[in-house]
C-alpha cells in the first residue's frame, strides 16, 4: 500500500469530524488534490492555503463545524491558511 500523502491525512482527519458527512469536490469538482493515478476530492493543498470542501450534517451552526474542521487539521497544514467551503447539508 502506498504511503499516505498530506492530502490523504487531511481527508482522513476531516472525515473523522462528527458533523462532517463527507468531502465534496465543490460545484465544479475543482477542490481536489491530483496525484499520480488518483484524485483526493475535497482537499486542495496549495502553496499558501489549504482548501477543504465538505458536506456537513445539519443541526449545528456551520461556523462551528468549519472551526471544528480547522482545529482537526491544523497540525497538518504547515501554517497555511485554511478555507472551508460547505458544499451541502445532509
């Protein structure tokens, strides 16, 4: 099994957040990390930011859910800004 990349690690942490239903590629599928032979949808790691697109579970305020996601991945972002997009509710 290939080693996990930072994008995989971030995706795993985001999925573990209790109010996250899943990751989303965004409305046009552009929030993703492209790796040889695969794509990690919902996580885009750029030089100056990490962009995350999620489907949230309904019930809690969305800013709280976004804060929870930021907290869960902060040690994996290398000090980059983290932008959370909520692409849907379940």
